[in-house]
């Protein structure tokens, strides 16, 4: 008889094979019954291999490593692409890590070594796995084997009594995004209870328990095997725990997915102290703080979105859930950023416009409304800077700077503001500059400084005029941002002078500004208006 997977479906297939063998050797069995047995067997034999085949293989491959075990034989950590294909749960684990952006993982019990390495690959560079087991995974040198690759160095082996390890992790105030437990161990229910009772799982974390079906034996009657009864008890304990919700997936040997139950407002909360059931406890409108920063289904545009700060703003707003119109003077630049967003699954369009022209501004607003129905977030970022000494600043240079930096920004605020005032909601975020607070030096940029000061005052004025009608207007004042322009021959000699004036001792990165634009665009900032949010590494303080 062929070797079958040790899963519920494998057990079904095994019994169907025996039944088919009996049927084929008994002339009294009708052909129709034999045909149905064959059809059922084909389905049973095909499911597990098909699930594995259809699970996308990991493309990253860790190098093989050979180390000696206690018996002097060789233990090999094989390339992940080959090994992970045999473990569907490994694929599921890594998918969960990606979905909740986990950084810290706790493994309890002897999950297979290649699953651990696959999990480590999925974690960010600062991610960490604590693997707790009674004995090493791959022999006495398992930690050495994991350390062989850069991903393996994210793994910390804790070998010894698991109960003692969990006590130590609790004493160290460790907190985990995902906890993986192998149910096929005598004390698994105690490990689960310890994790929950001692808050080793973070609020929005999840627990995954392997081997919770035990080839289907957990739901069969007249089973007396100790391991099966222990898993059955674990499933029942979790299912009756009011703190969590559980679902068991019938993949491989069974995989339970567990998360904390959302506490309903009328729930009886057992506590030695009185619980104040207000918006702080439940979350404003029943939304937790990170949910309040989400921009799902919001419609945003970013002017000057084809490069630099605007490109970073477009990505940030899109990653937070918004649809984003990328607006730039040069259509090709806007299209390049829109393509980046679309690759990330962010709905985006590219538009070309000169914001200093009223007809262009109105056209982009009309186009966005025609496409997505409204505008919720207006990110007015387009700007230019033309350095020259004050006595040499021409009227042409002055007008060009103000036409983009202040006139264009006003036109955008007004056009988008009309949409927002009509719907009773909107967020306008203008890009000002640290130059609105101090006079940056040694470069000379009179027109730029004055225009950005005007952006702040325009923001303050609109912020007070429109807040009672649901529209909040704020601005961000970045310091000197490290962009390709900074490395031009004209500006490169000034970098060291600037660094001497910045307490942070570095220039701003565009990524330093992304969280600010998401905050100002979200409902979390609904009580903020007319504010100039300065992000300049302390430069304006010296």
C-alpha cells in the first residue's frame, strides 16, 4: 500500500484503499459501488498533494549546512525551497506573519526545523523567534545550524523544560505577535493557558496550534490514546475560553487559528478594580488607535507627487488604505509613481497639472471626482526653490516661486475645499517648510522663505474658517530633506554646514515625514487644525 499523509484525508484514503481492495476481490460487490469507491479514493488521494502543489514555493533559498549531532552523524539543514514544499502549515504560518506584520514569534514544541527557517525568512531584519523545546530541533548543535544563515540568526533556541522557559519569558516581560504551539505534547493545554493568563500574546496577536485533528481521531468515539485525549482536551479548553475565538482548519494534521474575542460593550468584566467603560477603554467609535489611523476608502491626491516628498506621501497614504491621484507637472513622473502604487495593490491614477493655473487645478479636481466620487484628502505638496541673493532676485523669479508655492497651493485648497465643505468632511495637508520659522543659511532664498511663511499663515486662516464645517487644514514643515537635488554640484558643498546646525546630525529622509501625513489625513487628528507640524531634527531650536 502506498504511503499516505498522516492527515484526516490521509486516514480516509487509507480506509478507502482497504475497502476498494475488499470490493475488487469480492464478485458480489456491484460495479457501481466499485466505481463510487474509486471516485472517492481519487478525491481523497489527491487533496493533500494538490494543496501543497498549489501553495506558492518560497523563492528565497538558504544555503545547506552540515553540523555534527550527538551521535557523530551529519544533520543537514536543506534549502528551504525544497523542504517547505512538504509542509503546508509552513506556508500558512508565513502568510499569517505577513498579514499581521509580525515581528516577534514564540514557538512552543517541536515544529519542524525547516518551518522555523521559513518563518525567520518572512520576518523583518529586526524580527525575533523564540523556539522553546524540551530537546534541540536538529540535535545538540541546532542553534549553530540556524545561525549559519542571516535569517537563522533571528532564531533564539530555548532548550529545556518548556514550563520553565515560559516562566523566564514572562519574567523578561516578553510580548509576542504570534504564538505557535504543537498540540501533540502532553502539557500543551498548560502552555496555552500560561500564554493567555500571563499576557504573553499582544492584544491583536494570534495563536496557531498544530496537530489539533490528530488524523481525525479527536472527534472519533472510543479513543483512549493519551495524546489524542490531550489534544481533545486542548481543543475543548480553547473553545470554552471566553477570551478567545477559535477555528480549526482541516489542513494536514489540523491547524487551529485563535484570536482574542472582541469584548462587547455589555460584557461582564471580572476585575478586582472598577473598570471605567469609556472611549479610552473601548476606543472612540469602538475603533482602536491604529484603526483610527486607517484611510480605507478615502480618496486623496498629492501634488508634486512624482518625486521626493510627494512620492513618499503618495505611498504613505496608499499604504494606509487611500486611493491616490498622483499629480505632477511632468506626466511621466506621475505615471511612474502610480505604477509603483498599483504594483502594491493601491488604486492610483496619474494626472499632469501646473498648479499655478486655475484651469489645471479645476481639471484635476473634476477628474478625481468623476473617477472616485469625491476628495477626502488634499495633499498640496508641489513647490519650487530658486536660490539667489535678495538684491539679485528678479521679479520673474519672485513671481514664479509664489505662483507655484503660494498661489498654486491656494488654488488647490480652494478647489478641493469646495468639495469638502459641501460634504462636511475633509483633510487638507499643505507642505510648508522649516524656512517658515527660521532663515536657513548659508543659502539665500528670499522668495522661497517668504512663500513658505505664507503657506503657514494661509493654513492657519483656512484651518480656523473651515473646522466648524468639518474641514481641517494643517501643514507640515520639513527640515532639509535628503533628495537627489541635495547632491547636485551647487548644493553638495553646503551639506556639512547644514549638518553642523542640526541637533539630529543628519538630514531628513522622506520616510521621516510619512507617518505625519497619515496622521493628519486620518480621523485621529480630527481636533487639530491650523497647525504647523515641524519635522526638522531640531534645527529650528538652535
